[in-house]
C-alpha cells in the first residue's frame, strides 16, 4: 500500500534523520541498502560507451504545469481544490508572480496525499489571477522541450528527492542529501559558505518538524568527490561563482579546496564555447542564469530555447556518440500536480518534476512511467564511471535503465528547432538578475 508523507509520523527510513546531530560536520544520512535489479544491472551502459554525463538544472516547474497535455504522459486538465474540481488555466512562463514552494507549502499542497491544497499556499495575489497555482504553461512556449521529448525520452514519474525549494534540491542533485536542510538560507546573495554571517538554514527533525539550523556550510561527500578520488573529471557551469544556485558553495572542502579554482566555469554559455572547442568533462552540471531558468517571475520565456541550445551544442559536437544529457527541474515551484509522491523519508519524495533524457542511446519517442528521483541521476553516473555508491538517495534509486537501449546503433543528431542563439544567450547573461524569490 502506498504511503503518503503527512509529516506527523515517522516512516521506516527515519534513520536518515540521524544526520542532523552532525549536520555542521559530515551530515551524511545512514546508508539505505542498494536495491538489486537484474534488469537494471543488465541495462547498465557497456564500459566506455557513455563517457560524458551532462546534468542541466532548470527551475521550479511541476510536470502538470510544464508538459500539460503531452500525448501519452500522465497529465490532467482539471485539478482539485479540497475535493472540488477547478480547470487548469494557462499562464505564460514570463508572467509575473511566484507561488510559494517552501516545505510548508509542500505540506499544504499535499494535504495528506489528496493533492488538493494548492489554494492554501501563498502567492502574490495582486500580481497573479485567482487560483494561480492551478496553471499550465502554453504549449506554444515549450515547443523546443516537446521537440526534445518527441525525439528522445520524457519521464512523467520523476520526483524531487526533497520536499522543499531550490537550496536542498540542488544539494540532492550533487550529493543525494542536504544534511536535512529543507529550506533556503535566509540570504539574498550566496547560499553556502559565502553566506553573510548569522545566516542560518532550517532543518527537518526526525518527526518531519522544522527546527532552527546552522550556518549553511556543510562537509558531506558529493558525487564530485567520488569522481575526483578516481581521477574522473567534472565541471560546474553557473551564472556566478557566488550564486544561489552554485550548490558546491555549501560544501566547505570544495569551496575552500583546489577544485574551486579549477572545476567551475562562468557564465553558463561557456559550456557551448568549451564544447565547440573540443572540451567536455566526463561529468558536467549546468545551472543557467535566472532569465533562462524557467523560474517564475523572471519575466522571460527563453528557458526552453536555452535548453535546446545546450542540447544542440553537444549534438553537433564530436561528443554526441558518447554522451547522456539529463534535463531536470529542481522543484515544483508551487504549481499544481495531481500525482501524490511516495514517502521514502521525512524529507520526501517531493512532487513530480519533468525530466528529459537525451542521448544517441535514448529510446526514441519514449515516455518513462518508471519511478525516478534525483538519486537516479547520481546512480546512473556512478554506474557509467564505475564509482561507488554515496549511500544516500542514490542507493535506493533506480538507474534510469528503462530510458536507454544500449544495443541500438547511435542515432544521428537532428538539431532542435527554436534554440536560443548564442549571441542572445550572452546578451541575457550580461544583464542577468538574481531571482526575486527562490
């Protein structure tokens, strides 16, 4: 029987909460036994086939919001407000306003598993229409994303591993944990070791209750550490080194270690420049500037074109035949979604977010209905490069095996239409702003 996360009772995996006691030190949750799956093990990429993994992190969209009506995917056109139906309305990507997507908003939206409390969360009502969280992005604005999905893989059962906003989400995408931090630090600049003095981040305790927490500078292991220990290269592309979306700023041994000056690149468009020059690390994370991120209230609709540009850069390069690109959105952004997440621990799972899987070995025009979470990206990467498990959410996650067919011949790349021109990307980056809410 599926269990829903109600924040009032402890589930079987509450051992993760033991990390709170040492969150200012290692912060590592108790390992979850790795699930052995003959199918998944059989579908691991043959040695050396995948030599590059690119993880592109977009912002704040639920699956129902961004891919509503995608043929064959699980979406709805009518939501629910405490049991009463409400048609989902269209709202452009560039519309003003930003629904709440804190852990508290997650609990309200979830409503014990009913998925009908989105009207209880906060949103700027003077800027947004009634029932604003019950909205979908017009398909006319997501054409590049639909084109990618039609050629490659879209997953409609990808869940955030955490039930809060961007700071913990980005930690889960590099480490499979956040030392139980469940909110954004109360800082308007950097989130991590470069946060101003006296900044703190709230945590979840063993019963799912928010409690005051420490300065947001931790020291747990990340996927980058596993790679560095085995001489597997990695790079992180971001808008600014001291950006709220530079997750490694919260990892003290990386922030104050040699990698800080060797493994980070700005601005995000440097990725395209590097690939064109024949440079692509085995593993790459990319976070865009605010305007290209799909983040609500950034007053831009260029995110889908930005994603297409990243895909095209790799697809047109010598790296295409050895690369897997994962495009994922870091949290639901407060937007309605009708699929209730399964409870894995006090932190999550969070709500559904979209994921696209782009590779010459991706299944063609495939919709993945298997359950995935952020740890699945880590696990795929670990298997591709023969890395050990971090023992966090990667251990309980699947490895995205259903998204690939490694027996097929690499498909030639067909450029994605409506990609954002590089000159326009660079101009946007020159005038980029910090998101007004996160």
